[in-house]
C-alpha cells in the first residue's frame, strides 16, 4: 500500500512560500495502475517525488508499505564521467543487488556493446535512454513511478520497454504521470487529476480524461 | 531486497547504510581518480606529496621552531594534522549540488554524501601519515613515537574536529554561498595559526593563551606530545578540544537535519 494523508508541500520562492500540494489524499493498493493528469505546474512531479520519498512533505503523512521505485524518467540520473557499467554498479550497490546477475540483462536490453565501457557523457540521448530504462528494470519493485514517459527512442526500443514494464511486470502497481491520453487509457485502471494542488479522483479513466480535457480548453 | 519498508530492523537498516556508503565511496574514488595511472593510490599519494614538500621546504629554509627537534618530525606531525582537519571541510563545502541526482534514490541522503567524503578524506590523510611515519622511522630520521596512544588520541580528536566542522560548513554552504567564499581564505589563514609551524611553548605566554582557543592547536600538540613528549613541553587540553567538537557536532547535525528536510532535488 501507498497512502498519502492530507499532504501539503510548500516551496520557498523569492515572493514567499508557494503551496504546490494543498491537502492531497491518495491510496494505492498492490497491483493497481493509476494515471495522474494535470496541466504543467499542477504539482504532478512534486506528488511523485513525495510518493518516492525523494522529498519530504511540509505537513501530512506519506506511508509506503511496498517497495517503491525512484521516479523513472528516460533521461536518467547519471554521472557523466563514469562508464555505463560503473553507473550500473553504483545503483546495484545502493539497492543491495548482485551486479553479476544483472550484466546479461543490461547488455541484452541496451545493445550498447563496447559503449558500456565508455563514459556516459559521450552517449547520444537515445543511448542514455536505453541505459536509464535498463537500470530501472534491474531492481525489482512492487510499484513503479513513471514520470512523463515521453516517446523516446525508436519503435524497437519502445516495444522492449513495453514488454519489460507491462508484460513481464504486469502484476506490479504503477503510477503514471503523462499528458498522453492514449498512454493513460491503455495502461491505467483509474486516474486522478491535479488542479492547483488539489487531487480529484475518478474511478473511470474516461471521466478523468474528459475532466482534464475540459480544463485544457477552459 | 534491501529496500523493504515493512519490518525494518536495526540490522537491515545498518546493512543498507553500509551498502550506500560503500557505493558512494567507490563512486567518489572512480570520479576523482579514475582507472588511469596509479588510480586510487592518489588518495594518499597526494597528501604524502604535500607533507614531503613542506618537510623539504622547511628543512631547506632552516625553519626555526623554538626547540631542538629535527625539522622532519616537526613537519610530519604538524602538516599531517593540518591535512586532516582542513581537507574534510574542503570536500564537504558545496558537495551537495553536484551529487543532487543521486538523491533520486531514497536511501541516499545528504548525510551519506558527507560521510562518504569524510571517510575518504580521513583515510587518505591517515594512510599518508602512517606510511611517511614508518618510512621516516625506518630510515631513522625520526625516533619511534614515545606514546602511540597519545598520538592516536590527538589524531582522533583532530579528525573529529575536521568532520564536525565539515558537516556544519557543508550543510551551511547549501543555504549560503558565503560559506564557500569565506572557507578558502579562512582555511589558508588558519594554517599558520594551527600549531603546525610552531610549538605553543615557544610563543610568548600572553599569546599562548590566545592561540590555545583554537581547537586544532590542542590536537597537534597532543600528537607531538605522543611522538616526542620527553624532549619538548607541550600545552594542550583534550577535554577542551572534545567540548568544542561536541558543540560543533550538535550544531552540524541540527543544520544537516534542517537542510535535509527542506532539500529539493534538481
């Protein structure tokens, strides 16, 4: 389970604190797949960060009783001076996973070959995306947080991602932040819409998309 | 799986803590020294070069330090202690921003970044001190330390001082850019006053009282007392230094706590 209870988040700015989340309540059961919609700046990424534990709420409670991933984005958080292998080793170490078990998967998934021994800073954005996604699939979680999975990479890469995330890990919970209506429709059982820091819940994805659509045209 | 939220035990948490610190240390070694030439050996070769250079300079300059001690013993004890307390804050000031992305992984905390750098820095300075000490003793430039435990005590106090100051300044530098600007001249100016280049006993009595307000002077004097206490008069008070370190530690932990709660990952 993931439970957010009356969560508020303030960020300091030059013109005083800004309340990005105003009392968000949210529950996610194991295996549930939920979409989060909202305009730019509505607080979607902030919510994902609080769920993942990267940042702390200003007030309210965030409870995690399942293994929750870091916010997955295809850009990846790499140390450019280190090689692909070194970046992988680092992630394995901090999650207490044996690196040698994962090398085969990484090599096969990324198809980076000898580039895995080169510093990540020489990678193209497509190569980085492949490495980042492979690394996020290297650690097994009960819930994956997917922040704005834009259409990155070619069709082959997209298919492989689909297989790893939605087929092989079809039983896991997902929280997906996206502007892509079809993506939310295809993968989510229900959806929420963030409007000015307040979370609106919809048990039906189409209702959420309609509500979101009406906000965008308003 | 290490990241199991339900059923946290002290053991599992300690395990995660060690995994994270070890990963950060290895990562820091890789980014700083890479796999080229002598690699991680630079960790202690670099401070050794500093100490050797200072020893050579002081010997050539025929530096007067108010006792009949060989300059080598004087430089080794003094300059090694400086490297220990001065490099730790140097590595922790402005250390958070370049490592911001690592905190996307919830087990990596600001404190882990500080601790991994402190452990590396302390290890580098200590290994350099020990290796040079052994070499100098073997070629009979300096005698064996008279009291190894006093040397160890002075060294540990100096390390504690450096570490608590480092965390305090490291956390503070996240809030104010002034800290980074001021630390560099401050560290430079504190060096000649830190007891590395003089024995407290050789100072005028009024000045001794003033200089003994600086905590690192006590650590350096204690190390020298342990090395060659029967040949010099040293002035130090371990309880004073420990008290200062305690206060710095409390402030440092409070500050670190505050910025950790409010930290916004890039």
